[in-house]
């Protein structure tokens, strides 16, 4: 699958933008303890959006099917993710092994940030997508990738994304 980028993923984004900051976020230890999981990631993450915010999840599904023209059956795990400047040294190049497609929706603006994609175990990115608020990226989850420049000190000024892990049926 070729990397796909959609700007203006959510219609009328400015009307729903404040709702993202109301979602509870957990550090890694608290997340794994609360949800009996064993995930690994830097920063802070919400519980699965379909559990904690079903309205937002249904809105996401509507936009995802429409904007990416997704007609095949799928399931998706969706989380809000916050990475701060202190998380930059904790980040690593990785693949999302538990799904077929990965997705990132940028919820803040910072053109110095974004996502780097790598080819053939290289540490030099071959594609970069800059962080533009309300921009969505859909990609093959077996593609090596890493956030580029985690920033900020809090929810108000950090790197906020909606991360999707798409399972094709």
C-alpha cells in the first residue's frame, strides 16, 4: 500500500478540537496497569476511543470510510496520543506489527514535527510528512516509522495525535 495523506480529515475540525483535550491520558505504567496490557510507547495515551468516547469513534469511522474510500471490512483500535519534548529521547524507529495499516491524525500544528518513514532498515528517512493540524496519514503498518520532533511541556503545547491501528478482515 502506498502512503496516503488527507488534509482536513474531520469536517469542521475547529468545532470538535476542544473535545480532544478533555480525554483522559495515561502514562505507560498507568495505562498498562489500568487496562491489563503490555504496550510500549513514549508519552501519554488514552484508553481505546471506542470505549471512552464512542461518539468520537463513530465520527472517526464515518470520516475514515469516506476520505480514504475504505470499502473492505476492517476493525480499528484508536487512541489519543500525547508526546512531549522530554519524549524525544525515548522514541524509536518501529513498525506497528499487530495490524495491517497504521494511521496518524495530527491534532496540533508544528511544521518542524511530523512523521518520518524509512525503507529497508535505513536510519535515514525516505519520506517525511509534516505535522499539519487535521492531516491524516494512512500507511502500511510494516513500514518503519518514527515521530519527528516531539515537543512541548503539556497537553496545551505538545504533539497531540490520534493513532489508529487498522485490522483488515
